[in-house]
């Protein structure tokens, strides 16, 4: 005779201990019904002890089988030694995401014709002391937790990684191994069956998304993306064979106002106030405004200002920093505002050692082009950062119409062209081309200011030629005609649709 109830209890105890090493949401043994059940007294015979011993061995074997590594389940990699790779296994792309939503994680999503936009998604923190594992956790959050948290105006090509771009079926999976050295993070992707994207636009968007997300890690400025067994990656037909910065993939071909700005003006003390906006004036554009209140002094000359764009000093909230100093501010305000609306991450306000100098520091996603203007009534300094890359150059930035927008010529044959320029004698040239590339209209207009350190603004009407009304795609081009030989300088090309 055997005591089956006693044997079951012994097996249960052993099995509970065996599965305690599994990182799942199970009730600990000490709080289980087995542990809190009434005590029983019995005298074991040799046969009972034999069965108990076999039961324990069986439980240990079952526990070892349950704790085995599983490619479809994310594991927690051990902290790597310096220079070692941190392997971050990932769940199947077709499986339900299993990353525990424990910490908000900042990742990026591409936008059509714009640099990526950042957003917080659910994530995890495997080991806060390991750079490699922190990068791996961020990639994990992007690949598997961000699918239902994509910003309204963005896309998520990272969700396609590990799928078949050409269609078809088959098991899909993604695994990443991350190593860091200096300011470079190398991420090796193991893909079954592939990257999942197709075409130049989608491939570029995915590359932007990965580079921006990987380099969010403080101290990491370049991302090298590779595939298992290869020193490079081929995303559809896009070859990635070197470390890339955010500036390499942002889409801006010109850095714009890269040099420090220094403007001399009124030394009259003024009371300062600020405000900002993101995406309201133009997509991808952040505007920061400093308004001057001179009180009864009645100052009319331009205010003093210096501004410099440099790598961020606080990489947890931005990779770049625009520092603006106003020597004649009377405020003593010190504050910091978390914005987290790409490209503007945060705003800090403080005092410098100089007498009555107010300092503003803008934390930014990247070192994108920026422009400074001085406007009147009331006097204010306007800093515009970014904008649509194809509508932005080192001399001209078009805010409206936006690239790809539709103009209904049946309602009006005239549309408004607005933006900023820094060109010779404030003269901005323009032309319209039809779908075949033939120029059908041209002209020029004046900005509010010529070629100085400050930019001028423009807001002018343009008339659609009758021959273009309702024709479909057209191209609007703006440029500066060189005073030396008439060649085009600072060309921007804006595709439009005419209905």
C-alpha cells in the first residue's frame, strides 16, 4: 500500500521549488495551498520512501525541462564584461508581445518626408548598469511593444522586421546582439525570414527609425547595423556598411545656420518672456520665441543675442543643444520644462555669470538646421528649428505650402507662399514645373531682410497659371540667384498636387 496523497504532496513541493527559477507570474510556494494545507502525520515504510524518491527525481526533471531556453521567449542576458556582446533574444514577430510594460521607453517613428518623431512606449530595464543591455531593451520595446502605440502622423516599419516582404508564410523571428565601444553601438540582427520592408522609401524610414532609437542611449552617437554572419546589413537594396549618426539619416542635406550667431543691438534692460510651439507653423518645425518688454524706455533697435548649436550636455533629454544668451534681460527666473515633442525635448532657463544675461538652453533630437529672426510689435527673437528637409536649405526655408500638399485651383487660382530666407538683397527666385519637368511659370519676390546673420521672412501670394489648373502633380522650386554668375544657390524643391 502507498500513501498517494502524501506522495502527491512531496512531488508538489519539489516541483514548486524547481519552477521558482522561471521568471513568470506564479504564486510562490510558501503562499501556495500546498504549503498552507493541514499537517499530516504518517510513518513511512521503505516502499513509501522509494516512491517519494522517484517522485522527487521526476519533479526535478520536469522543472529542468520547463526552465530550458526557448527561442520564442525573451531571455534576460547576463551583464556582459567590458567589450563583450549582450545577446538580447526576442520573441517571434508573430507571437503576442511578452515584454513586461514596466518602464516608459523613448523610441522613434518615421514620418513621410520628415525626420523621425519620438514617443514613449512600454519597455523593460534588464540591467541599468549595462549600456549594451539598455540599448537591447530599447530595441525590444520598439520591435514588440510599440505596435499599438504609434503616433498618429507616423509609421512603424520596425514592426515588419522578421517578416517576408514578398509575402508568403513561414515562422518569423528576430534576435539581436548588441555591443558597444566608445560612442558606437553595433546591433547584429538575426532575421527569419528578412527585414520585411520593400522599396527605397520604406528602407530609408526603417534605417532612420533604428539609428535614432539606438543612439538614444547616452554616450552612443553612432549606430552600426549588421546581420548575423555579415559585417554589414542589406535592407531590401539599401546597403548599410558603416556607423551612422542621426545627422547622416535625418534627411537634411544642409545644416543651415551651423555657425554661432552673434547680433549686437539695444543694451536697454528688458523684461523677457518666452513661448514655444511644435508642428504648428510647419511639420517638423519647432519655434521658440523670446519677447522683450522694454517698459517706458521705448527701445526700438534690435536686441542683443548670441546663439550656438552644439552636442547635448544632457543626453538623457536630447542629442543636441541650442544655447541662446540675451545680455540685457532683467529676469532672474531659473526653470526647466520637459517638452518631449520632437524635435524639442526640453527647455532650461537660467542666468549666466555675465551681468543680467539670461540663458536659454533648448534640448533637441539632433543638430538640424535652425534660423534666427527678429520681429517687431512687440520686439521678439524668433528661433525656428528644422522643418521639412526637402523644403529647407542653408538660405531658404518654406513653411507653406508643405511638400505633397494639394492646392484646389477650382476654389482659388492663388495660394500663399510663406517661410524664411537669407539671400542676396532679399531677392528670392521661384519657378513652377509641370509633370514633365517643363518650366511653365517663374518670378521673384522680396523677403523682409537680406543676407545677414539674421533671416528675413516672406508671406507672398503666387498665382497658378491657367495651363496648370487641374493638371495634377507639379513642382515648386525656390532658390537664390548667385550675384556672381546667376547660378542657383540654396535650392528647395517642393512637390505639389494641383486639382
